[in-house]
C-alpha cells in the first residue's frame, strides 16, 4: 500500500476543506449574497451619513464664525476700512449679529455650533437694548441653559444670573449662581461661581456670604481666588 506523505495529506485536507466550503456556499448562496449586499449597503449609508454630518458641521461652524465676527466687530462712527466690518453703535451691531446667529440656530440647531449659537443669540439680543429684545434674549438664554452641552448651559446660566441682577431679581440670580456651584466647567469654574454667589449675598445676607468666603479659602487654598475671598471676608466683618 502506497504511503501518503505529510505534504500530500495536508494538500488533500486543504482540497477537502475547499470542497466543503464550496458546498456550503452553494447551499447557502442566497443568504450569503444577501448578507454581503446588506453589509455593503450599511457601510455605504454609514459613510454617507458621516460625510453629510461632517459637511453640515463645517457649514454651521462657518456661519457661527461669521456671526461671532459681527458680534465682536469694532464700533466706530468713521467709514470702515476696506474689507473691515464695523458698526456705528452696539444696537446696530447686535441687530446684525442676531440675524446671523438666528440663521445658525434655524438651520443647524442640532449641531454643536447651533447649540452655542443659541447662547450668543441671547447676548446679541441684549445688545439691541429694547424691551422686546430683552425678553427674547432671556427666552433664548433659557433654552441655552438647558443645552445638552454642559459648557454652553453653564455660560447661559451665568448670563441669566447677571441679567437677573440687572433686573433686580436677586432670588433668581442666587438660584442660578447656586446651581453653578454644583458644576465646574471651563466657561464657569466652580470657584468663580462661588465667589460671585458670595458677593451677591453680602448685599442682603452677609452671614451666608461669610460662609461662602470661608469655603473658598478652605477648598481653594493658595489661589488668587482664596486671597480675594479672604479680603472680601475681612471687609465684611468691618
């Protein structure tokens, strides 16, 4: 009886394996082809969705940048230099910025740029300095304060707190600043929120203000904020 070499044995096993694989393919050809088509379609749709989102984000960012340039454009009564945007007063600048920020919110509200635009829309409306614009500003800042972006939400709450102080609503300002002491974002560090809360309270609740100043010294030692809190506490006791 002829002997089968190890190489021939492996070759036969390979051929047998290929035959089995081909037989499996013939038996399940329809299911396999369907699966391949589904995978290709899903991959194509996934790439298409990614490309669409990327394009959408780029357009939103470009519009937001344009609106921010308008909001921070210089104020001058003189004729602007070529290719330079300027405005004669803050009211006209705010009105122009409102139109641009509103376009970002309306067209790209679900993007990061759109959520940030809602905050800046409120600030621009405040620059218009009319009772109607102030109401719109408060409403837009309220929306921004509920943003899923914690940074945007914190910035909007801080703006609302300052607006409440201007309107004499100290209770609302206190509640907003107190809420900001429960977070620690880049736009509103907890230490800053706590210091502003203490400064607000010293006008009508010096005992509570003293407690906040002491917290700042304990929780943020060897910082400029702690030094300022120490100075404020000392002046409070005089």
